[in-house]
């Protein structure tokens, strides 16, 4: 049983920032253009069952994480196969998030700095936090979430004067096809990725609140992404949004209050770094715990540094350029991630329910 514990509030905050992740700067449902807000609402609705599945699994096996549950449900051999698959998914997702950050820093924030430098910085920070455990991550995230909230509200206030609310019209001008495509893409990135948090939420003090943790975290994180998407549409318009890789950064670049408050894109960069750091740390922690479970190590901390460095190298070598990254994220990733986010969790829950109920009948009989 996991001795490292976080409160329900800390777990919920981790989930919110995990969902925000790269989406804070990359945007969501870009295929739907001005109707992206509809696609995001649909994606949130589609992700609710995934959140409930996550909560139910952790409730059925209190004090255990995803990897413990896999072994209990599928047995040692098949369970280890599922652990291996989810370790790979955690490492790959971490590398994708880190590459998003590297591309942003290279193309927008620090174009003359080699991409590997900011990526190694985030990796080092995440390794340090993960080595100190989920308790340290939980306490850090509560402070970081407050910084993000204040910054988002400040940016909202400053961008009001640049908003053109007619940019959202006409609604459904291109019918439902792009909306459903955007909804499926946004469902897989970032909402359904939240299932991965079952790998680190085995040690939550408020065990009866898993439904509240996952549902409230999903809804709050989804609401923030929806708000940011609408702000980008109002400020940039459809044409500009479809021609930039980082719409949030471009939207903040439009702020100009009395020729005094301007060029404050750094505020967006701060939020992006925070969200990437949290998401990368969660993935690194999950992958390290999975590796420790797979190889029967006494402590996952012995593989954190190695896993972090390998993930950073993978992130650096994944794509040739930013166009390849965007193509993979929008066209390939939703289908690639579907088994990890939907098929395996549903299969895991069905067999877990059968086993738990059978065991209860045996005890009562």
C-alpha cells in the first residue's frame, strides 16, 4: 500500500493543471475553428465516463494504483503486459508534452537558445520534485494553481478591450463535421489523458471523494480551456487562429493598454511552463512507479533520473519540425491514444467489477 499521501484537494488541483498542460498554449479543437467552443463542450461530456471509470477503479481497490490494479485483475503475466503498455504511454506522453514546450520556446520565447536547454531545465525540475514524492508535488501544485488563476484573470481583464464578440458568428457555418473532429481530438488531448492519474492517485487520504476529484477536476480544467479558447477566438478571429501554432501567445501579444501595458506574452509563458512542469512530473512519476512495479524494485526513486533523461532524449528526437508535431497531435494521436484512454480502462473495469463482486459473494456465502 502506498504510504505517500495527498489530500483530495491537492489531487484535484494536480488533475486540473494536468488537463491544462500543453493545451494552455496550443489551444484545443482547432479543426472546428470558430466553433471550437462547441467541440470542447462535447469533448468534456465524452470524457465524463472516463473520469467515472478512473474513480470507480480506485474505489474498488483502495490504496492501490493503476499498476497494482492491473496485476490484481489480470494476474502477473498479463498484468505485467498492461503495466508495460502504460509505462510506454506515460513516457511517450511526457515526451510529447516536453516537445510542445521545446517548440514553443524555440519558435516564440527564446529562438536563439537550443531546444534541448529549456527541455532539460523542465526535466531537472520535475526529477527533483518526483524524487521528493507526490506529497511535495501536491503542496507545490496548490501554490502554482493560485499563480495560474491570478494570471489568467489579469490577462482576461487586459484583453477585454481587444475582443470582437462577432468573431464567434456564424455558428456551425461549416456544419458538424469539423466540430466532431475537433471534439474527438480534444477528448483524447487532453481530457481522456486524465486516466493516467490513476497511476499516482493510490495514496489519496479522502478515498470516498474520487468521483468528486475526477469530475470536479475535469469540469474546472475543461471550463478554463473553454474560456481560453473563446478568448482566443474573440481576440484573434478565425483566420489568424488557423495560421498560428500558439494562439494564446498571439492573443496576449495584442494587449496594448495606453501604450504602457504591452508585450506581456511572458505571462502566458509562465503559465505554460507551470502546466508543462506539472504534466511532465505526473507522467514521470507514473512511468517510474510502473517500471519499479514491473521489475519488482523496492523504490521507484532509483529509476526517476534515468527515466527523465530518456524521456527528454525521446522528446528531442521525436519530430523533425513543428509541422510534424502538429500533424501527429491532430491526425494520429487521437487514434493512437484511444486504446490507452478508453479500450483498456473499460476492459479493466469490467473484469474488476466481476472479480470484486464474485469475491463478495464468496465471503457472504
